[in-house]
C-alpha cells in the first residue's frame, strides 16, 4: 500500500516535471541541444585527430560520449530538486497527504524519460555523422538499457546532493568537481591501457569505464584488432556495471528519501 | 460547537529568536478565526505547526481531533493550505496545477480534472486556465493558490496572509471568495496584518505579539478595546501643535498619539465625520494652519498601541530571522 501510493504520487510528480520540457527553454537546451553539440564536437574535433588501426576513432568515441552525457545528465536531477526545495511549491507538497518519497521518486523517474530523449537525439546525430551499430539490434537495445540503468543510479547520488545544498548553482559547481574526473579518468575518450599507472588502475575499476566498454561491445564498436582488456571489470563490463548500478541505488535511494523527509521537517 | 483546531503552549525557537512563546489557540467548527499581528509575530510559524510543516519545540495541537505531532499524515488529509508565497508551479498552467494537487489528494484522475475546472470557473480563472502561471498577475496567482487549498474540499482551511501585497481590487475579490467558503461549512484559520481584513472576514480574532496571544475576542470587542475611528491632523507650523492638541483632546475618547517630528496628532473619536467637521471649524476659529486632516478606521497599529503601548512597527522582529521556511534552509 505504502509503496503503491509512493509510486502513484511519484508518477504525478514525474508528469509535472515532464510538462516543463515544453515550457522551460533551459530544460529543452539541456535535454536536446547539448547532446547534439557533444556528438558534433567530439566527432569533428577529436574524431578525426586520432587513428585507430582497423577501426574508426569516431565510432570508438560514441560509446564514451553516450556514457559521459548520461552521467552529466544526472546533475539535472539534483539541480531540479535543489530548485524545487527553494520554491513555494514545496510547501504545498509538504502539506498534502502524498507519499514522502514521491518528490524524489518522481524526479528520478522523469529524468529517465529525459535520458531516453537525450539518447535518441544523440543516436540520430551519431548516425548522421557516420556512427553505426555493428552488432545485433537486441544487443544495441541492451546497450541503451544499460546506459539508462546506470544513469538512473547516478541520479540518486545527485538527488541526495541536490537535497543537501542551498541552491542549484552550488549543486552544479560541486557535482562537476566530482563528475569531470570520474568521466575523464576512464576509457571514455582514450583506451584505459594508455593511461599512466595509477590513473590506469582507477580507470579500469571505474564503473563509467565498464559502462562505456559494455556499450561499445553491445554496439559492436570495438575494432576487430583491439587488444583484450587486462582487468576483470573491463572483461565483464555488463555484470560489473549492473552490479554498481544496483549497489548505488540500494545505498543512495534510501539516503535521498530520508534526506527529503528530514529537510521537509526541519525547515 | 466543538473546537476543531486546538493548540496548547506552542513554543518554537530559531536560534535566539523565539517565534512562538507558549501560544494557545482554539477554533470552533464552522467559524473563521483570524490571527492578527505584525511581521514576525509568529503567525506563519503557528500555521506551519498546525499544518505539519514544522514541529514545535514544545506544546501540542490537534486538528479535527487528530494529533498534529502524533499523526501528521492523517492531519494532511483533512486540511487545505494556502501560503503567503503563492505555492503554485509557475511553469504549469492553472489547470495543470490544480489537477496535480487533486491527484496528490488522491481524488482520482477524473475527479481531479473536473474539480480543477470547477474551481477555475469559480475563481474566475477559466480564461487563463491553460496558460502557464508565470503569465498570471499577482492577484490571479493568489486566487489559484487559494483554489489549490480547496481542491479536496478539506474541512479545515489555513490561509496564511492571503491578500498581503495585493491591490485593493484583488483583495476585495479574494475576500468575497473566502467568505463563500465558510458558507459551505469549512472552518478557516487565516493570518493577516490588516485589521480591516479580520473585520471583513473573521468571527473571532486572536491578536498575536511576539509568539503569544495578547487579546482574544470578536472584532467588535476588539474595536471597543481600541476605540472607534481616528482623526489625524497634520499642522503646517510646529508652533500650532499645542493648540491642536488641546482641541483634539476635548473630543478624543482615548489617549492622543503625538508625533513632533512629523507634526501630526491622532485622536480616537466616536463621532465620525460630524466630529471632524467640528474640529476643523475650531481650527479655523483659532486660525491654525492645517496641511492634512483625515478620518480613518483603526489599523493594526492602533490595536497594538492600545494593547501594548507600542506601535506594531516597533514590535516587528526581523522577518528574515523569525520566519521559518525556505529562507532558513541555507544556514544548515
């Protein structure tokens, strides 16, 4: 009963967040335009700079851009919550007989929809600039699902962060300090093997690396002559990524909901 | 009639600021009670406690027989709240806002929709129903916010300064709407800084100062305490003040308020316009030069002067520190 009403109320909040896609230009830019920019930028600026024997660097890059974009996109969850908490509407929510988890649940849910739109836009842009899915369609679908799952888990970290900062600006600044190294010290744009020793170990165990590796495999974007990865996570990227996603959700979802209830009570 | 809102000894502190200092209140079913007081008197804090938004440090309260601290979830099913800052989503349309609130009250999709349309009609927002709220005027936003409190036809309504910051026309419109609510059987607790608003709407008034009730009664009882209308005189020449004081002193039913610096004297009177005319005639006879003469109703300021000997303005705490809510969040 409790879970059911939480899901129902969460859905109402999610619907409200999605309406904003049409009305708030910032959201539209974030969800639609910045992914297009990322693909074009990386494809044309970096894509032609590096030669990969037996493959195309542009195709190698796409997996990285997918991974990076959905992780960056999670900050949107946090910023959205931080913004909600500043506004009068939160007082309304708090006085209504709705589930205490709904605001956070609804936010993370609507961000899944945002991510689906973002990924679709990126895939189309990618196809236009020459990226191809070379594996089976089913594998490709699995690749997109994996991206969504991982993004959903990072959303919960950002939700907790968003409820702990005084304003959306603080969230954006704080989260980028973490997210930039996390997405760059990985195999997103260069093979993990080419990094210096310490960074290489970090990159190999970084779940963002395994996500990107998994996506590349599922899209069939690993060049045929590429060397087998040396580390376990990159050899079993799908399992490793799913494991991390579940772990993050299990830890951060309860923390974020508890944080919301506490913030709601104290202020 | 039974008490539908009941609070005893509510205390709430924010650091050194005492927002509520042992507040007691009770509201009978089917009546409108106004909490009257200046900024920072604790009105919003009191409403926040009763609507489960904040927990008091001490004291207890029940709404419709349900313990506010013990079962806040149950209380939320029974109340409607309209806040001081219009608590609506400005990116959503009026309809979408009310529809969302209806769904969150668990009315069901269909009922939520029809209720939203019904309220938009009743609050004269039907034409703007499908426009984003950010295009609304201040008065329209307040009306929508008030409509939000009514979505579930809750038996107990809380309106926190429903007309603060509105122009006179919007205010009158809102008063008209609020009065119709009680005709339909709701119980209403409203906070206000305006004596006139309490006068227009409330059956009972609690005057609040520094987190405590300092007077309780009907508006008429309160007015008897405060005296009737006021004559306010401003002289051109400060030297005329003693003579003006003397003339006003003869007609005043209470103590004169004198302000040397602004060269004004205010006298509570009982005779209205007739008395004003007589006073002006007397000034004329004594060749006193008057720059302003007004006859006005008592204000919150007059109530506070009568009850505490200090003006409402001087009782104001800094609103930033005394008010709960979003502003306080950054400090943690």
